[in-house]
């Protein structure tokens, strides 16, 4: 049951992030639910591989390169999910930062 709650929290975070940023658009709630599922799968499968591959760059940048990886994964999600659009890399980077801030706040509120 906790997976469904985390999924819905990520969905709400995606909707809030899209509302706050003019460069990110979500066409509806169902699209946000699908985007949350796709982002969860991408983060589960691709993110650990990319973090390991880019570990030297990540160490040199004191972990800031993880933000770049998050932005690239968000752009991949935008490419895969119809109805979810990100204008460019910088909007994806800012969207990733906003998701990183909003998601733990919502998780604490709903527990």
C-alpha cells in the first residue's frame, strides 16, 4: 500500500511543480499519474546506472552533477509521456529541484 501512496505523492508533486513553472506543462491528472509511474521506473532502473557511470564527475562536482542526471531523466520522461512537456534543459533542472523539495514535504505531511 505504501507504494501507491508514494506514487500519489509524486503525482501531486508533479502537478505542483508544473503549476509553479511555466516551462513545464501537464495536460491532466491522468497524465501526471502516468508521468509519476514512468519517473519512478526510470529512477529505479536508469538512475543508479548513470550515477555509477558518472561517479568521478559527481565526486568532482561535490554531488551537483546528480542534478544534471535528474534533469536528463525528466527530459526522457517528457519524451516518453504524451501530455507532459518540458521546454528545455533548464526547466527540467529547475523542475527536478522543485520535485526534490516538494516530495519530502508532502511525504511528511501524509505520514
